C-alpha cells in the first residue's frame, strides 16, 4: 500500500461514527464472494527490529542484483497514459457489473476505462506476466478470503498493489504482494526484522491483509472507502471525511479540492478504486479479451516443515538438489541464508524433494556449512569491527558463536550468516583486493595515511579505498601494496577498470513500449552514452522486448 504519508498507518478511535455505519450486504462476487465476518488482529514482537537495514535501500534507482527485492514495476506505480479507444466488445465487457457493488454510472467510468484500455493494450504483456505470476498464489488467496468472510473479488488487490510480486518494495518501504508498511505489517501479526520479512510471505501476508481489510470495512462501512484507506491509510481518509462530511468515496473525490494540501487525496488514491475495478473486469473476462485463462492448479505442491533455530538454509536447499534462488522463491520471507537462531520457523519445500531435506534436518552435520561465512580472526578484530565490516549486528555474532565471540583470538574461526543474495560485501572486496594487489604500484610507508596518499596522487579517499577493495582506512598500514587508480601507466588504468567492474552489479532490463535512451538513463541514474556503449547501440531507437545490460554501482 502506497500511503500518502510515509509515517506508519495508525488505527482510529473505535468510537468513530463511521465505524458504526451500516454495511451493504455483500453481493455475489467475481470469485463467488461470501458474507464477511470481522477478523481479530494479533501482535508479534519482532526481534532485532531494524527497519533501516531492510532491503532494498529505498531510492529512485532500480535495484541491483545485490539486493533481494525488486522495486515496483512502472505499470503498478506510474501514471496511465492516454489509452487507445475501446472497441465495441470491450465497451460491452466494461459495462457489465463487477462482483462488488460499484455504481459505474455515478463514477462515469472515465478512469476505469483508461485503466481497462491500458492493461488490455499498451501494458498487455505486463498484465500477462502478472497473471502467470499470480497462478502460484490465487488458490490460497481465494481460500483465505473465503475463510475470513471477505468478498473474493479482493483477490484482485495484489494485482493493483504489486502485480502479485512477493518480493516487491515501494519507494516508501511498503513490501510484499499486499504492500504492507513495516508498522502495519507488525500490527497485523507479521514479523519484520533483520532475519525475516514476513510481508514477503504470500500466505502469512494474505492472512494479515484479510484482517486489515475486515477492519477497514468495519470502520467505513463502504468498500470504496475501505479500498481507498488501504492505499492511503485509514487516518487520512477519516480526516478527509470529517472535513468534507462526504457521504461516500465518490462524494469525497468530488470535494477533494476543498481539502488543504496535506489532507488532499493524491491522484494515486483517487485512481486506486478505478484501477481495481478495471483489473476485476479484465480478470472476469480473460478469454473474451484474448488472454489465456488462469490455471488454478499451477501452485507448487509444497510441504511445510518447522525447522530449528540457526538452520543452515542453503545447506538444506542443497540437500534437496535446489540452488538458493529456487529455495528462496518458495521462501521469500528469509533475508539470510540461515534461519533465526532464537526461534523455530516454518519452511516450505517441494514434496518430491522433502525426503532428503528432512533427512538433512535430522543430521545437519552430514553436509558442510553453506549459508555461513567463515571468518578467520586477525589481529585487531573485535565484535564491533566484524559487525561493521560484515554488516551483521553484534548480538547475532554472539548468538551464533557463543563464548568464542567474546574471546576472539587470532586464528579462531567465526561464523556469520550470509544475506539472502548469497554474496557478502567482504567477498566482493576480496576480489577487488586481489586485482589491485596484482597490479599494485605503491607500497605504503610508515607515515602514510589514506588522506596523505589520496592528496599526493590527487584521488579521493573513497576512490582509493574502492579501487583497492578496502573496507576501512585503518587497513592502510606500512608495507601494504596499493594500486593508485589515477597513475598514468596502462597496467594501472587496466587495474582500475577491472576493480571497478568487480564492484559493479549488472542488471538486465527488458525494454517496454515507450522507453527511450533518455528515459532509461534517467531511471537508472547513468548517462545515455554509457547505456548505448554497454549495449552497442548506435542510434537512439529501442525495440520493445529488447534486453539491455545496465551497470549500477
């Protein structure tokens, strides 16, 4: 959910007059909706609560492979362009009633028509991808909504929120296919901490979404307003209703100009309901609109098993013949390749691979460690320095290593959990260090410091450190061989390029209709010349479907 204010969504007073408003009886839904009964909320105390550490590092640039999530696709978040005119058959389909009791005559259906035309036209390929992605989740989403007494039409909501992407994050920090903010996710029972992010768990997040949607419908007594509140936050919708005294969502939108700048509903929120209605109508008529029907039997056949704390998840995956990417796709909530050491946790595994994986859990020593980094303690290492270097909280290092973490001595081996990307920062630095050492052209003297060397050779300290794979200026000690990146000889220049490549993360991007060299260079934060050079593009034209290579540092 992309709330207007990035601050956490807060529940409103139960004495709100709108909370007691009468609710319309739920109509027959798109997926055979049932009558709704209220759901209770639950609390779950997070461990190592550190939202700053949640990936991705939220920015306007796309994620690199060094981050476990993906930013929301532009077809989810971007403004809808002027779409082509609908055919008579599309107009007929659009005029049919949806499961929820939306009055399109009052709405005039202009925005609904735009979204309908967009997802069946310019964004058709994206919508096909969303449909395929949803097949693994729709059965359990439908079952959860039915069990919680909610209209099953709400199974369309993850399309509008994330394109049914479990690993999606918004710029504001909302995560998972239901796009919960961390505060709201925790409030409805999801653990969001250093080890796991259950907003990315499709089943647990669906249960949380069912509870939250029940609460919103109880609060506002109107599905229009409940959906708007899901997008903007119940606080914002409540305040706007109090100021305007609007009767319903359509009335509220018509009075939006009366609200001051902070209270006013953003365009995204005003368009959120039309977007949902359009998606529902498309889903209701897939074959008539030329889409392949959704396969309701495509969900993987999984077995859910409780594993003990500190389980090596990568070794567990390998015991079943799976790589990390395959295992993580089934268990997207994990942020590390080791399970939290202080609690048992559920893991999903394919039923046809369960036997060897269960055998591994009975005898973990049968396979070598795979999800851990083994660090050999050097002189000067401490709990604090290792925590900083590997970006692992000190309490985690202590949890995993016990007394050894408090009595470090050179030569000891310390275990640290790898992140879910399967690659640690120190490993990338080590690669760069090897390249730099092989091409070194300067030996650090007794009085040298990072600052004095950078000043002498007219390079920044940051450039000097990155080109040599060094995590701290304290690593520059007498006798260390360095590569000075701006030295003039050809070997050093080659080293600088190699070291830079070792630091870079390459990502692939599939060109979409409307993309240009200029728009993509702005989106990725690179120059147009670089983008053309990496992909050997001579002109300025791009073809939809073309795969581009982008280096992001």
